[in-house]
C-alpha cells in the first residue's frame, strides 16, 4: 500500500483511487459553510472520502454518508473512514447516484460534491480517471435533480466546478428550484484567469454573496487567504 496523504487530523490512502487528493477538494471542504448546523451530510462521488472526512472534522453532524460507484475507490474510502477518529459517524454506500436516490427516503441538511466535469477534450487514455473526471459519469443535471430530492428544506448543496461552467450550472440548478447563495471564484495566481467556482445552493432564493480567492503569490508561495482557508487541514500550513 502506498504512503497515505497525511492531513492534520486524518490520513487518506488513495493508491487505488483514480482521482487523488487535490486542491479542489480541500478548498471545497474548507469553504463550505456549516452555519446552519447540519445534522446529516451527504458526499456525492466521494472517491477517497476526503470531503466526508473534512466534514467530520469541521462539524458535529451525527451522520455523514458518502456515495461512490467505483469499487476500488469505495474500498479505500471505507478504509479511510474506519482509520479516522470519526468512524462511528461515517458511512460509505457502494452505489450509483440514481440507485441511491431511488432507494433512500432520508433527506440531508448538507450535500457536498466535487463532481466529474471534464468534457471530451480532457479525456485521457486512463479509463478509470476518465470516469472519475468526465461529466458523462455524473452529468450536472443528474447531480442537481438528485440534490433537489435529497435536500432538507433548509439544506445546502456545495460544489466546485470550472468557472466556465458557472452560468450553465446556475441555469440548470434554477430549473430544479435551487438558487445560489455563495460563490467563491478562484484563480491560481494574481495574473491568472479565474479557473474554479465554489458554489453554494439552497431551496430559497436570496442575494448572492460573491468573492474571489488567489491561491499563490508565486509557485508554492501561498497567499494569506488560501493559508487561512486550508490551514486546519494541511500539515505544512
């Protein structure tokens, strides 16, 4: 087994997961607001389980469920949950999103997802990585329609997507009765274009709080705002 990725309060084994621990997931897990004190949380497309583990560290939620369709990632997620301090609150389902929605009757106060989003031009020769990253593995429409069914009335869904998909994603969300409440637009360096959008949606329409974040000043020299966002997790920040 390869050396796990070590965070301050948990570790992640990921050698059998197509999508490794990355900046996107860490930012999303750190940024997602928990001010509504969610008791139940769902991580859709959990992979290594990193987002669910971050939610366990940050919140007092009694139940944190995770969903993973890939059998190898599912096994590693279960291992990572059981190896953490919060194994009694974490549970991973080996299921597709459609199957899960059809079978579950519960609702969740918070849904979090780092969804597959790359289009045809991003496909690589690695089929497992393609499935993890390619939008047809879990289209935005399916994610949003499922979230609308699974959210509690005061629930929130938090996602990270390419900035270029922000308008499309918002339009699709509104069709499902989901409205943006917070958006964080992220660029790598000050002169770089905005690359990612972290977005929070609720079932209530409200004014949208929009902000920006720059990750680095120069290569591996991080901005204070990025350090403040992620310092509870990364060992070296």
